[in-house]
C-alpha cells in the first residue's frame, strides 16, 4: 500500500487545496473524472466460487479432525497470545 507521502502533492497552498477538493469530489475542476493510478484487477469468477466452497468446508473439517486435547492446546496458546500471559 503506498504511503501518503508517496503521492505527489503541490507545495503551493492554493494548488494543494485544489488537489484536495478534486480528490474529495472525485473529478477535476473541468468536469473530467480523476484517472485511478491503477485499475482494480479483474477476478476470475470460477476461482472465486471455488475458493468460497473450500473456505466454507475447511474450518469444519479441521475442527472434526482435531482431538479435544489438541483443541485445548490451541485455545490455551491463543488465550496466552491474546492476554500476553504464558499459560503453558
């Protein structure tokens, strides 16, 4: 993700104000739309659908495969990380 400093802003306060307003309204003063720096990549619909199918099954399958002892160990580790304490 680009930092805010990487955006080329004018140093003149009047031009800076103009560029800020153009960003807010989403177009230039002459009515032309602002050109995005890079277009959003198109996603393959088939890949997205396949990903959703796997994601919905993955957590349930993992939960069924774990033993209760292993689940407790994972939960303790998560609680220790969350609260900053070592319980193991």
